[in-house]
C-alpha cells in the first residue's frame, strides 16, 4: 500500500474552511527536512477541497507539492459527493482495510482532528 512511513497523520478538517491545514504545514515541512517519511490520511471533512473539478485551496496545493504520501478515505469522499476519479493524481483513495494496513505498518500515528 505505502512505502515504510515514519509518521502518519489522520487529518479531518476541510481545507476550505479554518486554518488547521495552515498550522500543520510548517510541522510537516520541519519533519521533511529531517528526512522523515510522512503520510497524511484525509478523513471526514479533510477530503473537502481535493477535487480537480473545483477550486483547490492554496494550503492543499502546497501540501500536494510536498514530499508527503497523501491518502483520502473513499467512504468520506462518497459521503461528500466527491468521485475518486476527480481527485488529484498524488492522492490515493483508500478504504478501511487499506487504512488499517497503513496504520499497522507505521510506527507513529498522529490524529489532527
């Protein structure tokens, strides 16, 4: 599913509202400079703003340019009317079994919710 990640973040805030992603980006950048292999799972409202059919927030664009493996939960996308074929190519849509695999193989899981 994913290469061996050091840290996986579970992120549940919309990139369209609030500043949660804006606050997370400097932390991710700092960890990347230390050669930490990062993953980010977009869950709940975290999937809002990732469709190529609409406006992608600048924070999401910045995230997409970083060396972070990005996943989005299929069930959360479906619940919000986001079709997997319309998400950015860098984002991998996953189901619950895939999420369990990612969490199981990553030594550190951080919930940002």
